[in-house]
């Protein structure tokens, strides 16, 4: 297997990032989200959103990184200062996804470690992230990396779906 490179995302990465985003949702969330919603995901629509996000990040953003192997983007993560009212002093991993073809190859690990390091370097002693209920693969991944459930839940209403998520936290300064 060729080496993995983790680097900052660029606007021209938007379509590849969107492809990873859509494919990972369609595989990871099968049975957890209505199939019609998963089938209706559009790489073109997500790419347009990613172009905007990369060009004009959230004010709380610290970074958007991509994992590249053989000149193909195989994963991404976005992270920054906490966006939740009770998490403002903490860092947050907003999203992290690897293409299903890259699962268990180290891409997710490399991205998560880079995000944790950058969040800590920005002065956050702790970070959190949200996991879709029932996403056992993600829960196992985060548990292996020292992220612990803290009992918080949130329910996010989106068009055509309701997402119930639980929070995981990690002390970064230990």
C-alpha cells in the first residue's frame, strides 16, 4: 500500500471530498437513515457546499484536512472550536469520513490524530464529537482512540430525516 499524505483541503478538492462524504454516508448509515435519503444524496450538490466551506470556513474552524493516497482523496476531517453552547471552551471534530474503500487502512486514524493535535495546539484541553446512534463501527473506532461517551445526546431535524446522536469526548492534554 502506498503512503498516505494528510494535507489542508483546497477548493479544487471539493468534488473528491463530496464523493467521499456521499459514499461513506451511503454505506455507514445504511439501515440507520431512510434509504431514499441516502439514495438521493448528490455529489454535485455536496461539492458546491464544500467549495463554499473551504473558501469561507466557519469562524470557529481550525482546519479541513484531506487524506490522499495515490493522488486520490480517501478521507477528510473538519474541526475547530466547539459550536455547542456547553462546548465553547472545547475543540470539536465537526466531521470525519473515509471512503468505504479506505476503511481499515489508516486514513481515519491519520486524520483523527492530526485533528486532535491541531485542536490541542490551538489551546483546547478537551474535544468532542457527535456520533449517529447505531453507528457501531464509528463508536468502536473512537473508543480505540480514547474518545469516551459522556451521556449527552442531541436530536437534529433535517429535511426528510431526524438524526439522533451521542457525544464522545477526549482529554487532549493528558
